[in-house]
């Protein structure tokens, strides 16, 4: 186990039981989601990736997309 994970777990242990369970539930859900994505990517063939890339190129050429910074604007915080 890494030192960072040990530190995180030590902090979580200080929390009330219901909060610990909520954190554990979130971590387990995130891990399950990560495994599902990994399995999906591994199961995707080169032909499927090529078709997906071609679809993206067509959408870009047709103007059916927006710039990434418009979809996920950077929040500027005053410091």
C-alpha cells in the first residue's frame, strides 16, 4: 500500500462510521466504474475505434461540435 493511501485511510478512520461507509461506497463505485471502462476499452476493436474516429471527423466537419473549453469552461477563482 502506498504512503499516500495509508495517510488517506488514517484520515478516513477518524470520521464517524456512517461517513466512513459513505466514503467506502464512493471508492468502491469508482473502482467498479473504472473496471467497467477498462473492460470496454479492451473489448473495442481497431475497426470500432476507426469508425468512432470517422464519426467524430464528420461531426467536426459538419460543425456539430463545440470547442472543449466551451463544454468545460475553466473557472477562474480570485485568490
